């Protein structure tokens, strides 16, 4: 009689079969891998040798050299190394970013030297790299804005905001550009976002956007390239035509003298008295101002002067663009009056009185872009004295000295050093010189009057 097989015996047989099967499988798998290795390993090694050990090693060396030269502020050589590295490894984002940063540093250096056109071209090359650097687009937007190219500035500001959507300062800059370009709905929406989301209180620009929207929707317009003139209605049409002619003449004059041509349309607003002071928040002695737009007070009695006021404010626009807003108060106001032809007997009497009293204002006090520290009398005298100073420089040194001064200011140089370099005189010497110049001029005028009699 056959004995029954117990459970323990069955288990041993079962595990023995499984173990033998796995051992056989491992041996086959090992043999398969072993015979495959001569084919697999050379392919992987060859790939690693040709890209990583060969070309990639060159790429790393070029990238490190680019970083080294960038740290030494030799941006031209830095860019050359990054460009060569990118040719060998065109998909490497790190190299693209390094190259874009080098372009940015070079652009900042060019901008500081007053070479804005070159700086913009360098940044445009950086943009082509698609490096996704928000700071790159912000810098380019500001350069375009300084150059008066509002359309391009707005485009770059929008890209910067896409790359850095939670940056309130970029949003604020975009809102300001919206307002300059009459896109009031978006401007107001962006200012509201700043207030609600970022707790940034509404400033003058935010309040002005809402006030301007009401005016803008009801005004008529006259287009005189590059100017768009907004005026309240038919009764102000003649004022608008006078302004258009005055601006067209000044546009041609500054184009020939300073080689200045605006990059974007310039908005010109003609306001009745109540609206003018509401929009501008200025004192009652102001009849026009420039704040990115030309704003003019229009009354029934200023038809004879409004064209000159428009020319004055457009000159401010040109000077802001030519010097990147780096211009002394006296030169800014003196040139604006000179271009507009704003000189009369009242101004002459005021300057005569200041000469007799020896109360001329120090030019060092008029060096900042605004002279808000002056009282009403001193401010008027500052304007008159500034006109005489500009007239003296042009009569004594020729019109080209103004071009030289503006070019130097655009490089970031300060007022008195620029004057020393261009005319070889200090501010104190300028004050002394205009005294002599004007006194001699008045003597000649008296002689001319007596001779005619």
C-alpha cells in the first residue's frame, strides 16, 4: 500500500521546481544582456563622447569665459563667447539667458553714454533669444518711452507683465502708458487693480485718467501729423487751426535744427479754463504744460498767443526726448521760450530791473529740472533770465552749441560740467557774461531808436 505524500513533502517539491525555473531564467537573461553589451555600450559611449566630452566640453569652456568677461565688464567679448557657445548648443536655455544678460549689461552701458539707439538695437537682439527675462522687456520699454516711442514701449511693458504677472510696478507703468495713448478704459482698470489687489493708493495719474476719459469722449479732433489736437467744439475750431499751424512750423524747425522727429503721435488738448485747471491741478498763472501730452488753456482772448504756447510745450517734449529728461531748468525753459519766440517789452523791463538791482538768480539754483522753490516773482525772473542766457549762447557761439549741449546731457552729464565743456565757462561766468551781453544789446537798441528819430 502506497504511503500518502504529506504536505511538507509537496511544498519541498513545489519550491524546488520554482527555484530551478528562476535559476534557468536568470542564466538566459544574463547571457542575453552579456551578448547585447558589446552593441549597447559602444553606441551610448560614442554619443557621450561626441556631445558631452567633445562639443559639450567646448561649450562649457566658452560659457565660463563669457561669464568671466562679463564680470570684468568686457561685454563685447562676453557676448562673443556666449554666441559661439550657443552655435554649438542652440537649445541650452542657460546659455541663452547668459547671453541675454550680457546684452542687457551692454545696453545699460550704452545708455549711460547717451547711445540710446545702439542700446535699443542690442536689447532687440536679446529679445530674439526668447530668454523669458522680464527685466529685459522692462528695460526696453523704458528706453522706448524715453525715446518717445509709446507704441513699442507699451508692447514691451505688456510682455514684461506676461512674464511677471504679479509685478505692480510694471502694471503701474503700463497704466501710465495706457493713459498717454488715450486707452482710458484699460488705464482705469489697471489703476483699480493696483488699488484693490496691491493696496497702492490712487495717485494723480489715476485720478487724471478718469477725468480725462470724460473729456476725451466728448472732444472733437484735428489731425496734423504727428499731432492729434483735441478741442471742445466748433467754437474752438479756430484755436485748433492756429495750434496746428504753430506746431507744424515748430516740428519742421526742430527737425532741421536738432534732427528731432517724434516716434509716436503727440496728443494736444485745448481746455476751457474750468477744465484746464481741473485736469492739470496747476496754479492760475499757468497757460500750458507738458506732462507727456501738451495741454493748453484756451480762452476767447488768447488766439494771438496760443500757437506760441503750443510751440513752447512741444519744445519741452523734444528736449525731454533728446536728453532723456536730463536737462537743467534754465536751459529747458530758456530754449522753449526761444523756439516759441516769447520775448516782449514786459520781459525786457523785468530783466532791466533785475540788472539794476543786481538781483539775478544764480544758475546753480536753476540747475534742477523744476524750480518749484521759487516764489511767483522769482519764477517769472527765472524764465526771463533763462531766455537771455540761451539767446546769449546762440549769439556768441552759434546754434550748433545747443546741439552739442543736448548731446552731452543725453549721456547723463550734469549742467555746469556740460557748459564748461561746450562753452568753456562756469555758471558764475555765464551770469557775468549775460550781464555784459544784455547791457551792450540795450545800448545798441537805444542808439538805434535815437538814430531813427
